[in-house]
């Protein structure tokens, strides 16, 4: 395990502990506590809340001050996963039943509403309009992305796919890094740089997620990798499918394998482009020496294997 991965694990433990503390009160019924905590029991990388803490550190702030905000961002993210699973009718997430299958649809909806509301409430307690604005933008963009995703047919182009990835994933990454910057004492320019950094990292993260899902065991392929699949469609057209079909099975399979590998390489290239875009934003921070961890975070979004 690298030094950076150990750091991520340490931050993850801290975030998980605070999440558990914040959700341990508020309900008299044990079932209600179990319900709202369930989605966190299934694991998760906690990258969004960790990004809040790292962004705060990058502008010489104290990450302890941002810990509740980090947990709040994860509450909003957890709520989005619950709703995403309901919309897509997923039965499994991270090898465990989704919330609606562990409980019921109505209970899953109520848990999602509570977590999103709890996240916004915690963030509002910082009494900083910039934080309220950032989480508001994040929620609206996340919802727009979900709407577009439900309305979009499979055969979309790369630009449409990236737009949905930007809205559904980039939105909370940008809110996380922007809020971390605000809580660390960043000036307006630095908050803007961190916001744009998070947006680019989020897209890189989503594309790499698609690559991992596409390359893994079929049980992980919950959603088609739209970048790879669309590129595959374009590549196959250039190869002229009719010609492929006239070849023997062995030749056809070899050619299709090559086309598929090109699709994965194309997706990887797109992810790398967004990592570099994210890193370029960090040049706008005053404390250049403190942004190294954000550089590593961007690299990790591309290099991770799970």
C-alpha cells in the first residue's frame, strides 16, 4: 500500500467514525437508525468527504473544522445512490442488497430524503452563504444529470455522455472541493480553482469507474460503459461490420477484441485528460506546497483498481 493510500485509509476511518456519531441520535426506534445507517454499512471509498478535508488542508486550513461538512457531503452522496438504485432497479450494490431490497421501496425513499436533508442541515450550520450556494449547485446539477440519464437512450455521443458524467458525478466532487476550500479560508479565486478541480476529477473518476465495471466480473456491470460502448460502435463502423461478418470466426473475434481494446484505451485517454485538467487548476492556489495531496488524489482517481 502506498503512502497516499494509507492516508486515504486514515481519513476514511475518521470520516466513518463521524458519520456514525452523527447518525447515532435522532430516532427512538432502532429500526429507523438501522435504516439510515444501512447504506454506509455496505462500504464505500468516501472519496468525496476525503476531498473536503484535503481541499481544506490545501489552503492551510484545519481539516478538523471541515469534518462535519465532509460527513454531510457523504450523506448527500449516499442519498443519491439510494435514489439511483431505485430508478435503475438495482438489487445489489457492493455485493450487498440495495436499500430497497434490504428494506422496501418506501423505506429506501424515506432514508434517501432524510440523508439529503441531514446533509444540507449540517452544512447550513456553518452559516456561510458560499457553502449553501455550493451544495445548492451540487444538488441541482446532480438532479439534472439524473433526469438526463433517465431520458437518454443508449446511443448517445461522447459529448452527451461527458455532460451527464459532469452533472451526476462532477457536481458533488466540485461541491466537496469548493466547500473544503471555503472552510480552509481560501479566497474567491482559490475556491473557484478548487471547484473546477473537483469537477474535472469527478469526470475522470466516473470514466475510470466505467472502465473498471466494463473490465470486471459481469456481476459488476450494472451500467453500460457509454464512452467505451459508443466508441466501440464508431470503431466497428469504420471497420465495416459487413466485412467482419464475412471473415471466419477466429478472425472476426480477433478483430472485435482489438476494437474493444481501442474502446477501453479511448476511455482511459479521456480520463487522463480530465486528471491533467484538474491538476492545472491547482496552479491557482497560493500554498503550492500544500496542494501535493490533491495532485495525488487526481492521480488516484485514474490509477485505482477498485
